[in-house]
C-alpha cells in the first residue's frame, strides 16, 4: 500500500511540475493545484498507513492500543488543504486580472507585451503604473 | 509577563488588521490605525529584545499543551534580533507610506501590510516546523497581494512569476515536512534537535531532507540557481513595498536556513560545506554581474539583493561562531542599507521623474540631501568604513580566513569591489554630471502638499542613514550580541533544555 502511495505522490508531483512549465495561465494554475495535492498525499502517507483503526480510545480502555492511524499528519493535511485552497483562489483572481490587463492567456505573449524579466529593456511600455 | 510579551508580535498586527478592515471606508483612519499598530509592534519587539538579552531564551507553549506536540513560540537571540529589525522596518515603512505620492496611493492596503508583519513575526517565533510553514504561507499570500495591488500589466505579470515560483517553493517545503515526519516522527524543532544530539553522527537519509529544505528555503531566499524570480518581480513594485520586500522576505528565508541547519542538521554541514560555498560564490558573482548590466535603479538594486544573499550564505556554510555571527550581523546591516536604497529610489522617481539611468542626471545639484543619503546607503552596501556594511563584510572575511577558505574570501572581496563600482555607476549617472531637467517631470504634482509628503518620506531615509552610521561607529555591542547568538545557535542542547525542560 505504501508503494502505491509513493508512486501516486511521484506521479502527482511529475504532473504538477509538468503543468507549471506550460505557457497557459490556466494550466499553470492546474499545476499549482496538483503540486499541493501531491504534498498533501505525501504527508498523509508519511506516518505509515493503517487501515480501519481510527485514533479513538474505546469506552472501556485507558489508552490507545497501537497500531492506530496517526492523527497528526491528518491535522497537518487539513491545514495544508485550507492554505492551498486560499492560494488557488488568489491565483485564479490574479490570472483573471492578468488576462484583463494583457488580453492573453499565454505567458510568452504576456512577457512580450509587458516585459518584466531581467533582460527586459528599462523603458518597458508604460501601463497605468504607479511609481 | 514574558509569556504574554511573546504573543504580542503576532497578536498586535492581527488586531490592527481586523480594525483596519472595519475601517474599510475610511482610508485615513486605516492609515492611522496601521501606524499605531506598527508603533505598538515596534515597542513589543524592543521589549522582547531587551528581555532576551538578559535571559537568553524565552519560550511559550501556546495553550499549555506539551511542547512536544503543541505549538511553541521560541525567542532566542537570533529570533529576538530579527523581530526587532522587522518591527523597526514595519514602523519606518508605515511612515514612508504616509508620504506616498498622489498617484501612488495604496489605499486600503494597510490590513495586508499588517498581515505581512504578522506572518514575518510568526515565522521568527515558530518553534515547530509546520507552524513555520503556516507563517511562511501567511507572509507569502500577503506579499502576493501587495505585489499585485492596483498594478498595471507589467506589475501583474511580474507578480504572476513571483507567485508561481514561490508556490513551487511551498510545495517543496511541504514535501520536506512530510519526509521529516516520516523519518523522525516529530515536527517540533526542539525534539528534532534532541534526536539529532542523541544519535550523534549525521542522521541516515537526513541529507535528502536537508537538501529539500535547502531547495525550498533557497527559492525564498533567492540563492543560485533559484533567484530568477527576484529581478523579474521586485523592480515592478513601488518604492515603499520594494523596500519592505527587500528588507524582510528574503531574510526570512535565510533565517529559516540558519534555524534548520543549526538545530536539525548540524551533522550534515561538514559534508555540505564545499557545495554551499560554491552556491554562495555563484550567487554573489552572478548577482553583481547582473546588477552591472542593468540600466534602471530598481533592477540594479534587485540584483544586489541576490549578491548580498550570497554573502549571508558564506557564514552559514562556514558554520563557525564568527561565520554565523557574521551572517546575522550582515542580515541586519543589509536590511538597513538595502531598504534605504529602495526608499531613496522612490524619492528619485519623485524628484527626477524617472528611475532609468539614461533619463536622469545631476540630481545632486538641486537635491543635496537626497544625494548625501544615497551616498550613505550605497557606501554602506559596498562596505566602506565607518558605515555598518564595512564591519559586516569584514566579519565574514575574517571568518573565511579563520576557516582557511581563501577562495571564497577572494571572491567576496572581488564582488565587493564590483558592488562599489555598481553603486558609483548609479551615483555618477543619477546624481552627478549635468542636469537633464528638460526631459523630466516630477511624478507628483508640485505644491505644498507634495512637499510635505516628500518631507515625510525623508524621515525613514534619514533614520536609516543615521542608523547605518551609528551602528558603524558603535558596532561593538551589536557584534557581541550576534556572536552570542551564534554561540547559542551552535549549541542546540541549550535550546532543547529551555524548550522541552529536559536535558537531551
């Protein structure tokens, strides 16, 4: 089972990194989502996978009998999912704004229209730019 | 009292942000609240620094949960110093924003500034790796918003690149966190230090995790080969925000590297030293070569950030008390000079009409004070005595000599000369020479209101120049402090004992 999860994490990371290197903004966003999911599954599988033993002390016992499903990584993943979802929401809004401003969904095209890279000429076309 | 004090740097910006959001319809009230908030934050961080100077380390287990499982806030000497610097920068930038020129209002952005400060302070106080991740994300999202706020297409495209690369860094950080938990079964930094101390030799498979942390914090700290997001995004933001980002964001990355490698992976440093030294050499040289090629003030300054980060990594790579003390001192000195340079860049844009070198000239004849301030900040960056930058570089060079790493010392001196040359290029093109008044128009409308705004913006500039001079002359107490901080960090047993209450 751990092997399957490891392969899954690898596949998700690979897919996420591949999508991030695309030109289209939406594909980049999908890549960001996949990377987030990959990290979450990695944390989930990090404490070992235990089936059918939730970390709840039964009524008649004093302590938890191991092995049990480790609750700490699950708590971490919840936090990471929430952070990831907030980031994706922001990234979506940002992509929409960039599309409105540049009129294109293509990173290369946007770079051509509004060059910001280190090689860009110092007097890039002036937008409604504060300072 | 110390327990409550430690919560303040997180609580105060949070409450200020909430109050600012309540005052959403009234920008002036927002600004006032934000300023008061940063004032209280500055006072709180000053008190923490004073307390830590006496007792060496304060810790709070939030909610009284066991430090092994719960969230702990730890302020050792390094954290307290970085908190104080963050608090001071928050105050100065808050003053600078009061004087933002008419076209450049960032109205309504005060709550986001406060959230950024909260994230930064939380990251400096975190005693648990996952908590560090959370504060990093808070800081990061706030920086995303500030970078893109109200911008035109150039700024938005720059912020997109910034967002993507930093999110990759976060994904790598999470992977490292997962692997740490898989390998050690704990995420508390004190517990990890304890495991490391008990095991003695470098931990098996620890190097993979250490390198993952290096990669993820390296992206945030902008070391080679991860720094390309910085010159693509920092030059597009206005001066106040540029100064804030230059001061804090990359330094949190360097702080995280220091914390992780001294507490959790000290055993790896011996074998990683040549690797880290080459990375720092490449970062320094590529940064300064990039700066020499640029023709716009903010681009030049962005590349210099990268170059100076390379210096900080030298101290980490050497891993001696003087080396790490040098890195800490260099962080403080760099924040003072670099923030000032960005703020001065904003004033240049206002008084000269542009930030491009070919459109500027002879600014010194009309604006002597601005020129003098620029000289103060630039020479501090380049490392000229009696300014503080000189001492910072000297300490790192001495550390290199003492460790026998003459190659990196030679490169550091060479890069220092090139940094000076680059600063002089800005000086001669912007401030010296004949005036090019005909082509320029100030970015702000003339008049008394604009002059007052400009005067307000000079306040943090003066403060930082005076600080650079003062710290350069009275360098002894600060250097002593950073040396003590380095000793404390290289002795994780004391950290473990203070946080967990047990000796390792």
